[in-house]
């Protein structure tokens, strides 16, 4: 996929994963990178920005005996933003798909 | 080149050192320390993890840009907005055209309006004095055909000059605000190098 395009979409992906479950950073990175080829390191600056914007909060939680992990959770405004971006994306994707389908039918 | 956890963290630290408070750098690094720790616990090597994370330079560029822009937003100053713009240029060559050029155009516009405003404001008193001398009949000056018009012109041009300078301040504030919003959007959308997103 076009690299320029992916960065903007990453935000929706992160919010959407967090809407399904609260994750620690490594887990979240894994959820996304198993489907999209990304530089995993860029997720953390994105998470910081989402935190600064008040869309996510963090908390520390012990897990599996090791040191505590930093978990990420959507705030109320994060949930709202997630729904908003999801709707926009869905509409956009539907329109693009419709155009692509038409063009394809036209050339057949 | 070795690609260990220490190398990765080293690049981040040296890239951010002096650019932002130490506690903040430590906090940023702690995310990556945790990432390596969990990854290694799951049996991945440091090199694998390094490779999957991508170039640490891209991360530092993005963090710096975000930090500088939010600082410029909190404390308005020419120096802060300049640093924010410079940091954003690091995100891609693309930004030379889409950040630096518009910034220079707007900055020149603001400066020109300011200079013209000041000139007008100064021109007023000068013209006033000349007109006054002429009215008083000092013989060697005959700048104004009708000296009284010169007095009105003086008042008019000074008012216009002051108005320009005041409007220019509002204009500068407006551009600043707009610029910050644009830079934030830019960071969200513009990729780093080709290798990363």
C-alpha cells in the first residue's frame, strides 16, 4: 500500500483496536503489524500524541510476574473519536469501492 | 552495524538529548525498553525487534516535531514557531515546499505590512511638521500646494499606518494559530523516510 496513505490510517487502527480491548504497547503493536506492514516504532509516538490529545489514558498493571506494563485505554472522547473516524472511513471505503467496481465493469 | 536494544535506545537518546526535558526523554525511552523486554521474553532477538521497530531516527524526528509544535502552541514566540517548523522539515523533503515556503511567504507578508504601517505612521508627523512650517510662512519650504491639505494628509496617513500595524498583529496571531493547526495535521499525515510510515 502507498506509504504516505498508511500513516493517516494508523490512528484509526490504533483507536479501533483499543475500542475492542485495553492493550499494552507491545500487544497493540502486534495487533496492527500482523495485518499491516508498519515500522512498529512509530506506534509509540502516535500513542503519546493520542494521550496528549486526551483520547487515551495509560495505567500500569502487573502481568505474568514481570515488571508492570503500561496499558492503554480509550477515554470517553477517544471512544467518540473512534466512532467518528470509523464512520468516516467506512463511508469513504464504500465510495472508493463503488468507484473501483464501476470502472472495472466499464472496462470489461 | 550491530542492531541491539542499546543501539536503538542510544539513537533515541542522542537524538532527543537537549531538545526536551530529561524526564520526558526517559519516559519516551521507557516505552521502548518495555517493548524490547516483552519481545525478548517472547523469544525474539534484539535484532529482530530492532528491525521490526524500524529506523529509530524516524521516531526521534517525529517526537521532536510533535514536541516542538506543542511547545510553540503553548508559548507563542518567533523562536518557538521557527523550531517547530525546522523540526517538521525533518519529516520529509516534501515539507520544504509545503511547510517552509508557505511559512516564508506569510512571514514576509506580515513583515511587509508592518514596515509599511510604520512608514505611514512616521510619514504623518513629518508631513505635519512640513505643512505647519509652510503655514507659519517659513519661506524656504513649499512642499504642499495647499498646506492645510498637508495637515489632513498627515492625520490620515498616521491613522492608516497605526491601523495597519494593529491589523498586522491580528494577522500574525491568525497565521500563527493557523500554522500550528497545519503543522499538527502535517505531523499526523506526513511520513518519515521511505522505509517507515
